[in-house]
């Protein structure tokens, strides 16, 4: 791997004409670099509402639609010995494209901006950020805003 970050992107067929895999790779790489992440591999999946709801029900126990889910491969990667290639497998971020489109329309912004926001949000979760209480939420939202502003 020539870059310190490997970003594997999968966009389900119905959404491919609206989503640039290369743009998502660049966004993820820039976020990981800005967060000073160790060399890492991450997956991004752009899919539909049904798939995201099924994952939310199966893995979080919540039978509800959501816009983005993050699945970390380890709770605290600092406790593990790095694999021989030195690359941390962070996990996967799964985004509902229909939810992103609805939220973009509600906010009056392009769907690309909403996708960027959801990817940044999901990656921050993989990197250990959370929003379980007000203080954590403020800190995470502030970091999201800074990263999104840096992305342009």
C-alpha cells in the first residue's frame, strides 16, 4: 500500500450514478490524516434504507431507520499487537443513500455534502469519538464541523 490509508468503497447499484467512490476515498483519507490515525484500512458502504435498518436491528437491537452506522473491528485497538503489515483494520461505515438524500433536501444542500457529513461522522465513531452525553456530543459536532470546513 503506497498510501497510509486504504479505503474500500462499495456503492450499491441503485446509487452508483449519484456517488463518486473516488471522492469518498479522498474524504476518508483526509479525515484519517487530520485525526493522525495510524496506517489504517476502512470500509465505506453506501446502501439503502432497508439494509441499514436491518443492520441497526441485528447489531444494535434498534428496529429503526438511521442514516449512518459504524462497525468498529475492535473497541480499543491500542490493546492489540499490530498485524505484520502495520495496518490497523478500523472497521466499516455504512451510509443510507436515501436517508442522505432526504436530509440534504431538508437542509437545502447537495447530497454530496450530506454524504461527506455522514462519512465524517461515521469515521469519527470508528476513531473513538461518541455522543452519549452533551459534552461528548458538543466535542464530536465541533470536530465534524472543523473537518467538513477543511474538506471544503
